[in-house]
C-alpha cells in the first residue's frame, strides 16, 4: 500500500509538471490554432534565465518568480512578433513548421549560452522533507502541485470572467466573427503567447527545482504531448487535469509493469486516444470524418 | 520562349519530360556523378555518399508529406527500422546485402501500416503528433528488445558485399548509393505521374473532393505511408552501411526535423526539389565548418564543442527563412529563374 501511495505521489508530481506545460500548449492552440512545438524549449529557456537570476541576486522562490514571469512574458511577446506574426495568413502547416524551426534554434542557443552541463537549482525553495499523511514530500514537489492548482484556477477564472479571456474564447470559436465584433485578433495572439510563456516559466523553474536543470529539459515539452492530446488540444483546464492522469499512468506503469514502459506509456496513450476519441476528454468535438 | 509547342495526347501530358535538353542535362549530371569518385578525395566521396542517402530519404518523405500532404515527424523511427533490419539480417542471420536491402524497406513498410491505420482518421497536426509518438515508441522498442536488437549495445555492420565488392567504403559504397538513389528517384518520378501519384495529389489538395471523385482514401493514404516508408527504410539500410555501427542514438528527433527541413527547403511535392534540398542541406554543415575553420582557433574549438547545436540552429534558420521568404523552396526559385530567362525582356 505504501508503495502504491508513493507511486501516486510521485505520479502527481511529474503529472503536475506535464499539466503545466500542457496548459501552455493548449492556450496557444486555443487562440491561434497552432501547436507550438517550441513550448518545451520555452520551458527550458525561461528556467535557465531564472537560474541566472537566482545565482546573481540570490532571491527566494516568490520574488524569483515575480522577476522571472515578466521576463518570460516579454520573451513570449518577442518570439511571437519576430517569428509568428509575419506568418499570419499562411497555412497552419507553415506556421507549425516555423515553431519546429524555432524550437531547434532556441534549444541550440540555450545550450550555447549556459553550456551542456547540468546544474543544481533549488529556486530558493527549502529542502527539508515534509510529511503529508504517511507520504514524504519535498517542498518543491508540493510547490509544483500547488502551482498547477493555482494556474488551473487562474486560467479558469481568466477565461471565464476577464474581458481578455472572453475575447480569447471568441477568437478560438470563430476568428472572423471575433474580428467583426471589434476584437483585435493579433493582440489576442500576442497575449496567448505571453501567458503561455509565463506558464512555461513556472513549469520550468519548478521542474528544475524538483529534478535538475539540464539541457534535456526541452524534452519535457514532447513528453507533455500525451497530456495535451488526452485533455483535448483546445482545452486549457482539461490539459491540466490530463497532465495529472498521464503522470499517474506513467508511474503506475513503471511500478507495476516494467521500467522501460515509463517513457512510452504516455505515447501509447496518445495513440489510443487519437484512435478512440481524437478530440480528447475535454476538447471540443469538431473533427471531420472523411 | 518556346512556341508552337502543343500537347495533343494524354501521354504527352504525363511524360516525364518531352524536352531533349532536360534529358541531356540529366545524362550529363549522371555521367559527372559516375566519374566523380575518380576526381575527388576520400573525404569528399564520403560527403557525396551522405548526400545520396539524404536524397533517398528525402524522396521518401516527400512522397508522404509533399505529394500526399500527410505531415510526418517520425522519419527517424523509420530510418531506425530500416537500419536495424539491415544490420540484424546481415550480421545475425547472414543474409546477403542484395536481399537484406529490400527486406529493410519491406519491414519499414509493414511497420508503417501500424502507424498508418490509426492515423487514417487524423489530419495535419494530430497526424504529426501521432507520427512523433510512434518514432518514440519504435526507439524504445528497439532499446528494450535486446534479444533481437542488442539494445543499447548497438550492432557493428561489416562485410557487406555486392558482386564481390566490399561495399562499405570508398568507391563501391559510393556506386551502391548512387545506384539505389538513381533507381529510387526514377521510380518515384514514375509513381508520381501514374494514377497513384495523381490520387495522392488529389488527397493533398482536397480530401473530400478526392473522395467524391472516387479516390479510395483509406487505400491511397496507406499506400502513401507504405511506399514512403519503404524508401525511407532503404535509406536507413544505406545509413547502416556507411556508419558501420548501428546505435539508437543515431536516430534522434533531430533527424526527423532535418528530413522535414530538406523537403521544405527543396519545395514540397517536387522530387527535383527534394534532391536539391538534400544536396543543399548535406553540404551546408560543411560550409559552416569551413567558415569556422577559416577564422581563428578559438572559433574552431567553439565549433567542435557545439557542433550539434550549430547544426540544429542552421536547420531552424533554414526552415524559417524558406517558409517566410520562399515557401515554394529551391525548386520555386529555379522556376522563377527559368521563367525570367525565357520571358526576358518581358516580365511575364
């Protein structure tokens, strides 16, 4: 039983990371219709920037995030302006390929700036073990789960109540109609990239604090795809929940089926979901069949 | 400008080319390719072999992504399947190369059915993600099926023979790659002008319209997957000959992106474009290396430390630059030049 609880606990932790990264994917897909293949690289870049801030100014966690998030949003805005905006009106395939190109560029630049060696980065979070019931947690793990909860709630409230959030849903539903009622679609796109970069920075810093800050951090972006697909590409809240599910599945597979299966169990889930329910658990159902 | 040039029969419309100039240029290029290894040094020949393999792989991917419009981010997986099939059949089962080469293609094509069937309902981004997922699954299966693939130890490939020549180095390897590339390109050109190729293009342009016109979507999409993967599998087998040590690290995600970069750079849907793109992108890292080596030693050590990063950044820049500035690719550039040349001094 303890083994099971431990698996569930670690599953929720890695699932929270997947959920956060998947939220970033879903936010951009929802408002721009583009799968941002550079999301993992965004996570990596912002985590490294946060690491540099941390070593320079020796901040504790919350002040560190207060500095990191605006910088990340600025990066998101700049990337959108430089790479995505000029492609407005081009086919989706072309824009997605631009994000693939952007991904390898960001990855290369990050490794060239910070070098190929991993760093230990605790992001100013205490390291004494905390017990929740009988299960031991590192504070960083609890921060990660807490961050997912906060982000999910904030995301829900933003999309539900704020003017910008409602405009974003309008753009997602029908871009032309949104333009006609006076919503600046290009501004919505920029906001989506900024918010997505902000979520990416939270995910990146907390992931690095839990595991380590290494040049293969970008791979977490690809590993979050199962969560995005399971939640539905256009469901921000759904992908957060799906992240937890994928994290649990991975850890239970590893614990009870076999070591090697951890890495691919998520991708097997992708294939099954796409065959059975291509719009995911919470996504909108608009796939045409031919 | 050519005038008085009429096409009166369907045969003339679908002919590969009715221009004697084009045929003589192709013949000239082929003759140059035949004498090249006698003129060039060992290093350049190795580079040419990589280029030829890239051409084979690019023609295969182009069939799926360019002609049929199905985006695949899983090329590395199929290359791995081809390379491993060839290596296992040659080294563990003692098959001769002339038999294990097509077998590599066949196995890759069979596995592509596994990818193709779940992908039939998917389009665009969903398909790209599924193929990506399959590439990961294939890599892990190869890593963990140690009884078959030797897992993380990899496989040494040696002693491949064809007509009594050792085809793993120098000129014999070059001629093998050249022969395979020539056959693949010729076959691809002919498939593209047949009913199958036209059906693929119809699916790419509008799948519902294609369905209405009587193109069986399931059949032709699966066929596109299979033919493309067959060719990519053969490219993988050639890679296993050249690198001599098949290991899963060779077939990383960056290879899939490189393949897509080649196809986009050359011009989607055009075989000549895929060839141009493969040549350009295989020689580009060399140009960059030369650039770094001409400058001081510090730059050179910077280059050797970050060779993969620099390469990745180059691919990224090339992809973005072409999508932004010239979405038709190199072949579009060539068409513009040709039009300008034949219409001069008129603009159109």
